[in-house]
């Protein structure tokens, strides 16, 4: 049972009809936490997956019930996705819900309460999700073989069909699903990555026609870079890092995903510090392209100009603070029930760098951290620091 804002109305497909769904646990490092996340597939009465509009979100059949646990503000992922959308990119839409799990008959009570969750759009191809071209198995020649694709860079021990390049990986196929990919298509996307890396690390890498810009959506990469650096997401460009390749288009990082260890909520890789660049800790086999890109003066100027532009709008700390306050107000009552169920305020959980005694402490620390982080980056851009 899902209850959503004002946290008293049960979620249904339409009035008087309950939603049928399949649910299973999900996650990597979070799978072993006591509050688990779930994948949700909506189904019809015959248990066939069917597209449904949930809480005003565009109709689809694949969803995630994300369980914020180590992020005690319960808003870091929600905030990052909102910023990405304001930057002009697709990012999963979200809704706060409270989850009750009833494993037997009878009425639902607080004994079945599992706390505050975030209903999130799962990453998949579609006109209301990742809007790239649909690709068929018979598409084995240009231009159709060129897209669309969704891959992600992730943990090496993860399951699924993957490929590696001369410089990085593993990259996992997300769309099309591996069973729908033929050898020509697998070879195409792997070769495209390799050609990009050859151009990026080649002698003429800055050439506009034959260098990295011939394969990489540079503006899209810069935006992903700044969102990761603003939040100092220690999983950024490493794990659950999606990349799309649309038909006739270039490689584009995104959509944004997995921001729970961001905005100061990490006690490693300098994640808790407002000072210092994150990109410097990226290893060669991760998406460490910025190391090479910043050797091109034109890229550095382009990146700095984009930061200045974003600071006037999306990255205005006052506007971000207002977003945080809005989420906190929405969760004012629900967070109390959540932390009665999961009494972890004042306790260290997983990668926490800061441990507040109350929900208010956690939220205030987050706002102060964001303000300090933006101020530090401002100084680097103005002073011509090592972008």
C-alpha cells in the first residue's frame, strides 16, 4: 500500500480500483540496509505489465520505490534530479510516498509501516522517459544502427551483458536489452566508444572535426560534470552512470541517477568537504574524460562559461535553498513517522560524514554545505583555477 501527500490517500489506478503490481528488492550497496528499495512493475488483472499514470506522472509500467536511509534528509536524489531538469535535461520525476507492506490479509496498520519512500521513474527508453529512437533487431546498417542506445558504467561485479573499451568500463547494456541486441549492434556501440577514446587521447584530440567533439556531446558532458561537481557526488561518473547514444547523435552522459552519497553525505574521496575537485579521484577506467578534456583551452573556457551561466539561474544558492525548504515542508509530518519507524537520527549510518541530532539539523547542514560548495567553485572559476 502506498500513501502519498497528504499521506492519507491510498494510491489507486482510479477511484475504487486497487493497483496490481509486482515488486522486488533492488540496489547494490544499499541492498543490505534494513530499509530496502524496490523495483515496481504495474500490471493489469491478467498480470500483464501495463502502463499506468502514478501520482500525476506520465503513464509507464516500470518504477522504483527508492528507500532513503543513509541520506537522512531524504531529498538528495530528488534535489539532483530537479536541478538536472532545470538545466534542460531529462531526469527521473519523483513523488514522495509512505509505504505500507502487508504480507497477509486484514486491515493495514502502523505495524505494516515502512517509512518515507520516493516513487521514481525507472531509466528506460520512451517518449516520456529517455526520448531516443527505438531500435529494432534488424537495424544493422547506417543510419538505423547508430541509435538509440542506453548503457551505464557500473560495478564490475554487477550482472548483465557488458563490454569494456581500451580505456574504461565495464559498460552494461540497458537499452536495448541484451536479448534484443545482435552482434552487429553490440560491435557498433563498442567500436563507437573506442573511436571516441582514440580521438580523445589522440594527438589531434582538440580538432573540432576529428577530435573528441566529433563523438561527444560536449555541452551535455559539461552539464553532467557541473552537476556532479556541485554536489560532489562520489559515485558520479563511476557507478550507475548512464550514457545515451541516439540515432545520428553523439555520446551524451545521463540521465542523472543515484545521488544519495552527494551534497556532503560521504566520508571518503573528500565527499564531505566543500573544497576540492571531485574529478581528480576518478580512476582511468572510470569516466575520467575531464582529465584529458581540460588540456584543451577551448573546453576550459566553455566549461567556465557554463558555470557562470548556471550560477545566474539553476545554481543560485538561494533558489536551491528554497527547493530544500520546500521538500522539508512537504516531509514535515511524514519524516516524524519515518524516524519513529527507523530511529537513526543522531546515529552514524554507512558513509555519513555528518550526523545531526534531528531532522532539522540534517536539513540545515545540507543547505550550509551547498552554499559553501558553490562559493568555493565560484572562486576557482573567477581565479582561473584547475577546472
